[in-house]
């Protein structure tokens, strides 16, 4: 089985426990299928410049996850815009937040 993120695990547990039910109406299922297809359509191309080190790190991470690096980049961006990408403290480092200074 592929690795699931916490959000996906929550959905799976809800379904397995019976809290989530499949759509009962065929029209509703067709509407949901159409929405899923529209969401998955990749119709735009983007070119970005990355440092060699960042690209190598992304490629290594993608290899460890068992996916192409471009898929990993798209996944990270999707999670970010969906509000599901959480910032965490890097191992051995403390994140320092900049204090806001009142504007004058």
C-alpha cells in the first residue's frame, strides 16, 4: 500500500469505521467523479529555476518515496495551496520567528 498522509488516513479510518458512507445516488456519484477528474487534469505547464542542491535533495526525497521528482513537486505545491502543508521544526534546529514591528 502506498504511504498515506494524516489527512488521507483520517478519511480511510472514517470510511472503515462506518462514519463515512458512499454516495447513494447515481447522479451524485457521477458529479463527484466529474469533480475528481477535473481536479486531476494537469493542463498547465510551469518552468521554475532551482538551485542544483535543492533539485538533488528533491530528487533524492522522491526516490525514497518511490515517485518521480516532478510528481513530488506537484504534490507539495498542491498540499500547500490546499492548506495541508504544515511547517515543522527541522531536526536539531529551532525555528526563529521574526517579531513584527509596528509600522509607523
